[in-house]
């Protein structure tokens, strides 16, 4: 993908070791809502995954090469203007980054990104 990733507004963030929590505000005018869907805009899952990886790379020494998506679940829709929490947990010994998008009312999506430093994998 040659496009630049457009991030949400980071309202706050905290980190404790391999765990981090971001409070994110999804802009109403985010380009990711265009055409997804015209009468009922939702944030695409691929964008949620991209944000988790990008913010994870800011804080943690993630291995260079993406290997797989694991245990991916989308439970609720993220709509324009939403304020959500993104919790990240990096497991360096496994090369995995777990993510959860949530609010006090519940989870929106969860998953795990697996990476490897080995170019032959």
C-alpha cells in the first residue's frame, strides 16, 4: 500500500512495559468512511488493524516482517466521531501484538498480529 496511513486523534496514551492504552477519537471526516458505506459509515476492519500495527511500532520493537493475523473478531461497529480505547499488549518472546478496541460498554474488535524477523518464514 503506497498511501499514507491517516491516524485518528490521539486523546491520551499510557504505557506500562509491554502494555499500552490509547484513547482515540475517530474523525467524522476520516477518508476511511468515504464509500464504506454511503448511508451508514463504519470504520473498515483493515484500518483498525493498520492503526494497531502503526501505534504498536511507535512503542514496541516489533519484528520487521508481518507473518499472520490471528484470532481476529469484530464485535461492534466503529462509527464516525467515536471515542474508543485501543489496548495493545506486545509479547516479544512470541513476536505477537495483541489489540483490543473497546469502550466502557464493551469490545469493538480484537485480534493478534504475528511477526517474524526471519525473512525466510
